[in-house]
C-alpha cells in the first residue's frame, strides 16, 4: 500500500517527498534522527558494507548522523527509506528509489541487518519500492544492481520479475572495485505480475 504520493509526469524525474509505504509486515518511512543509534548497530557489518558502494566500515553513529543529515539536506535524488517492522517499529534496514539517468531509468536499492535475513522482508521491501517507482512516475523501466556473489539479492530481484542485463563493476568504499550484475524490470512485465497477483487474490 502506498500513502501520501504525488504523481510525477516526467519519466526522467523523481521529485517528491518520500511517501510512507506499507506492506503486509513492514512500514517504510523517511529516516529521522531517532534512527541513528539503531542504524549504527545494524549497519556496522562488513558483509553489508561490501555489498554497497557508499557504506563505510566500521559504521559509527557519526556515519549514521551524516547519512541522516544528507537525507535532510536533500542530497539524494529520489526517495530514501527506513525499513521498519510494523508490529514493533524496529528499524531493520534501508531502501531507496533514486534517479539513475545515465543508466536510463530509476534504480531501487535495499539492505537489511543480518538478523533479518531469510525472513522475506527484502522481497516485501523491494516489491514496495518497485510499485512506488511505476505508480508515481511514467518510467518504462526500473533498474537494480547486486554483487555477483550475492545470490540472495539476485533471488529477490528475480521474484519481482527483473531480468539480467549484464555484468558491470562498481567502486565499494570497503571492498574496492568489484563485479556487479545489472538487472531491469519493464513496466509491461510489472503490470502483468500485478494482474496475476490480483487474479490470485480474488480466487
């Protein structure tokens, strides 16, 4: 479910305040300063940092504060999310939908603290991010990337209907220059998936 959204007519733009997203088990909302302590705890994990381009390790409360301040100052071109469990309000990770004009579309990203792996939360979060991108913009494609050694993230993308585009490289603050996979999801495939889900729900 998506709340508080504004329609964006330009497919290359993604200029809206981060809307609150709700899934079956998750509340995805803008991050705030009350998240700093928990963010530093779950983000202080080298395995997570190695899968991202921008996260340092160790990840301290100062790093969490810098991230929150960057969000507050509008340094990100898109929507940044604190992923929380609805029932408890606990912060379990972060997600985003950001402009990637040089790659030809919007890109989703997400990471979860290790204690929350293997519970289906990443799939819920990724689905909400994809839905947001297609529902509030006219983009024809949503992009995503994952490390080649991250089969769990690849599986999450495949569940959304993403297709493999090819191999590339990225600079990780922790792991250096690393190989990645690029994936894309076309609007037509997303619409077909939504229609199928709706049909199953009505049976």
